[in-house]
C-alpha cells in the first residue's frame, strides 16, 4: 500500500502543507494549515468508482488499465 504524508510548513508569510513536492495555498495560522492537511488526507482515503485510465509511461508508451477505486493510500500529517 502506498503511504502519503502531508507536512505542515511555513510558507509565504503564513503556513501551508506539502505533499509529494506540491504545496498548498497559504493559510494564516499553523492550525488552519493543519486542519486543511488533515481534511485533504482524509479525502484521499475515500474509495471511488472503478474506472479505466490511460497514461503515458516514462518511455513514451501509452498504457491503459483499470483503477479499482478501492486501492486508496495510507495517509498521515506531520507538523
């Protein structure tokens, strides 16, 4: 199972959370950023519908597969 960690950090005069190299919008307080990170982490775990996906792999080949919708990652929040 994949594990995703949301981390609360100081950013642009306030606070934000980061995940996998992306950074959220800036929040006025650490508490607000943490609550937003916790909400995002919780939503990440919600199962979805089975669906077909198509993507280009690192070698430039197009792949098609079925995403079962129940293979949600484990999440946590730091900071």
